[in-house]
C-alpha cells in the first residue's frame, strides 16, 4: 500500500474468481482507490449510482465525473452535482502483508439505497 499516493484516486484492475455450478471463470473488475493513510483507504466501485455508467477521476477538476449524465462526486464520494441519487458505492476490502484485497460487489443503480444485486 506504500506505493499509492495519498489523497489521489488511483484506478486499479483486479481479478475475481466466480463459480456458477461447476463453471469457474476469472473476471476482471476495476475500482478507484483513495489512500488516506498507510492503514486507511476508500475503495469505490467504478459504476455511477445514477444509471450504471463508468465514471472517471478528472484531476484538473479534483472530482469524479460521470460522462453519461454529468453526475459529479467529490474525492470522498459525495454527490456534488447531477442526477445521482446517492454517493459513490464503496467496496469492502482488507489489507494483508501490504497487499490490498477487494471484494467485488455490484449495486442497484438509480435508487437512494445501496442494495447489492
């Protein structure tokens, strides 16, 4: 975790092993990580809470911006502008021996509640 810059969102890709009956497959997912200290960080789902588009970090504006319908979020995930009904969704994580492990979850878009689908 020492390689991540503090208070600067970093887009990460990670693999997730899924099993359906006897079929196992590896899926690649993305997340945004904001490091606050060596032991504290926030992991955001890359999916906008409005309608499920992928948003980006725009460093020049110091904001996450969704290009689909112009929802804007702060570095803490708070809604600043746009139609997004709730803050950015966070993902569960743990750090072991300096390695970040993220649990992939997907949430229902377009509603005020954070509900796993």
